[in-house]
C-alpha cells in the first residue's frame, strides 16, 4: 500500500504508528499515513528547530522566494512528484484525492488549478497582502517606504496550520507564507493528506530549503502542540473545533462562513436575472466551501426566489466521480450526512421554515448512490430572519432564503464571511460598507465563490505574521 511519511524539516520519517485512509466507496485502504505523536511534534517545534527554519529562509532573498513559488506552480500542476516512495502524477493525485474525500475528479482538478494559479501569481498576491511593501525590507529588517523609515518584525519563525479536508482549493490560503519567510508545520486533514504533501514536494523541487518544511499527520494532542508552540498558526474547523482557540491572538480561526447573496430592493424586483448568480454561489465546488452561499437574503419575493432556486437545484443529481459533469460530493463518513439531514429536519419541525426542494426532487434528501452517501441540494424558505436554519452552514449545497425589510437587512443578516451584494440602493450600500460583520464584499453580480487572493476574505497572512515597528535615526549611530 502507498505510504505517506512525516516530513521532519523536509526529510521523510516513517513512523511505527500509522493510519490507513480508506476509499470512501469500497472501504479499501488507499494510503497508509505515518502518524506523528505529540512528543515528536513538540521536539521538532522546539525553539532551536524553529530557529533553524527561520535561518534557512533568512538567507534567501524575498524576490527569490517569489520566483520559487512561481516555479512550484507548474511543478505542482504537471510534474511527477514523490508520494512517499512512490511516484505521483497529477492524474494519480486527482484519483487518490477523490477516492478518500469523495470530491469528484472535475472538482479536484478545478481546485488544483486554483492552487496553481495562486502560486503562479505569488508576486501580485504578496504585493497585495503587504500593500506594496518592497520585500527587501523583510530581507534587511528595515527600509524606506514613501520617504519614511519602515521596519517589520516577524512574529513567528514557523507558521502552524491545522488543515481541513473539505476542498483542496483552501490550500491557496497558506502558500504565501513561504514567500513571507515563515517556515511551515502542516497538520493535514484526516481524509485529505494529499494536497499539502504534494505542495511541499513541489516547493522542495523548486528549491525550498528543507529545514523550513514540516508535515505532521497527527491527532488532537499533536494539533494542540502545533497551535501552542508556533508563534502564529491558522486553525480550520467548525465551531466545536475552534472554540478553545477563539481568544488566542496567535491563532487565526477559519470556521463557518455563513456567506450570503444579498439582493437589495431594486435587485429583488428583478431577481430572475440573478438566478444563475445565486445558483453558482450555492453550488460551486459542491457547496463545500466557507465562501459558498448558505443564505440568500432579499427584500421581496422570497417565496418565488426559493421556488426558482429549488427547481433549478433539484435537477443536480449524483454522478460517477469520473464524470466531468459531476457537481456533488458524497460524504466520506455517511454518519455525518445522516446527522446533518436530521439537524435540518429538526429545524423544519420548529415551524416557520419549509424545505422547498422537497416538492421538486424525487425521493429523500439523504441518498445512497454511485456507491456513496449524498445529501441532495436543499433550499429552505425561512419566514423570519432569526429562524434556526437562517444561520446554518452545511457541507453540501444548502441555503436559506430569507426576506427582510431593506432598512433591517444589513443588521439582521449576522456574521458573513463573503457577501455578494447586488443593489444600486445607496442606503443599503452604505449600511453594508459600515457593517463590521461582513468580511468580504463582492459588489454586483459576482458569486460569493469568486476570490481575489491578494485581498483575502478571512485574515491577511502578512499581518498575521508581521507587526510594524517604529524606527528613527540610523542603525549604528552613536
């Protein structure tokens, strides 16, 4: 069986403790993954280990690290790279990722292309993250910006990452860290060990210093060591996973997004012309991302909009993983799908909401098909904005349509990671701009899933890793 080792300072390490990741359909083992216990993680992330990673990157100019990322883009997307002791082509990677996560081949390829594009556009992305800072400032520790002395202090030698399994595309968020001179300590998702491993191999093939790269498949205790020991970390997970770290400023939380399409008074009257926008926001990437819309908030015609979306989405059915038209992903753990469907039904029993798609689909929401367990797309219409289902996010195409008066919309919609706001109404536009609850605004007919990586929708990696320091005078002056 294929084996993925731990990477300790870029070097493979085979553990006696392994975890077999299985094909979600057949239950057969696909890959044996070495497990790093908490003690091993703690040893590798001792101060001297992190200092070695920092030293290895400090000797490389920022411009060279940008070039390294650009080289890694094509390597990641086209080269045959090591997967442990076995070779892995891009086709192998797509097939293996699909087997363990359930994500259809077409969606894995689309996500891989998204990651490739982030790497290829790293100079532009880092320019955006740093707001145009000349990278030699990070090389020297001090420089000049707009005629003034400027200095930034790195807050972490190594960036810790506790990663998810929901979509390979999410890994585009952390790839700028290397160009920003931070080492990496990655804990991959349980069913998606592939993308972070392949990315590190691409970085190594492009010339990254091995001392800066760590890959630690591990358990809850090992993940805790990464979060505790790295000066800065990023944690992906639901509210139950992230709750303990919410108040730790060293840890950037990537939890549920509650992203929304918002139609103002004018657009709500013309809602039919935005149906494709709403469908794409809900359905893209199998509905598995935090930037997929889990809500459609409008000021009129809520019932009609819900009916139209339900009718369109009810036609989306499971297809074989290899089918290029496949848009839905089965759940690697069928029990998770059953719990989600039960939670939706419980919310419906509370009253004040209706599963509109039930009138259009044949059969139940929970479906066994193509050897996997699926949840079919679900649109609910909520009569009031505080209904329990109006602020829910699930790992499949699910959205609540909520109708609210225009003057109450911005305040009522609650925390929102990405909002696609379609309106020419000046009052609503000002309210959306003033809202501290919205992290990313897409103005006009842009789906919530459309992302510009130089304007991240959740946190700025440069600002997470560096803090500006006041400087005056000249270094070495008496």
